[in-house]
């Protein structure tokens, strides 16, 4: 995406921030697996019970890792802000919103919610990436969420870029 001024604001995805919540799940799974193996070897539980417990010990971290993989790959595109609008990652992939489609940004702790103006639809000129049926209620309701902790640039930097590149047309408010 090119800007008229030849510059843009980029916040890359912080992969380490995405991985951090997985550590307790993986560690818990490993500890549970070791405990089941020790209990089986010590003949405290039978083989059938051990197999069930091993399945449970692997299922929870496996589900968490699978969710991480699919969620991260849908949201791995960077946040790009320029004079034309904002391209932000969503659960359905990247979406582009021209400045005239945004009403304001709600600050909810580390999360920013980009709220659209009334009458904006997935077919509005310039809007891309919001064509999926499950994305639109979020975009037109509470706003598209952006967890700023998952990017290499901070919340205040992102808000400053929104204000600067939108020429003050898109205001932020605390939600």
C-alpha cells in the first residue's frame, strides 16, 4: 500500500508475544505426561487409565497449539497505516479501511477497537477483507479489535499514527 506522502507507519507482528501464553500450557502438558508415566511405572494406575490420562494430557496443549497456529497465521500480516487508511489483521485475514469509513477508535486497555461509520458495508468503495459473514457484525458493532501487545509498536504509537495519518479525522476515546 503506498501513501501519497511516500511514508507509512508499520507495526510488525511480535511473534514472541504470540508464543508467550503457550508456555504454561505446554509445560503443564509435559508435567502431566511425566506424572502419568511415573504413576504407571509405579503401578499406581492401570494401563487403561494411563492411556486415558495421556490422551487428556496431550489434548489440552494440542488444542491450544492448534488454535495458536491458525489464529496467528490469519493475523500475521503487519498493521499498516498511511494517508489512504489502515490495513489491520483480523481473524479472517487483513482488512483495509479508508479513513472516511472509520468513525473513531475506542481504547480498551491494550486493545483498540476500530468502529465504522453508519452505512459502511463490505461493499463500500475501498473496503476490503470484511466480506465474510462472521466478520461484519464485529466490524459494524463493537469495532474491529486490535491487541496492541501483539505488535512491535506500542498502543500510544499506533494511536498517534492514526491521528497523524487521518489528519485528525479519526478520534480516539476510552471505552
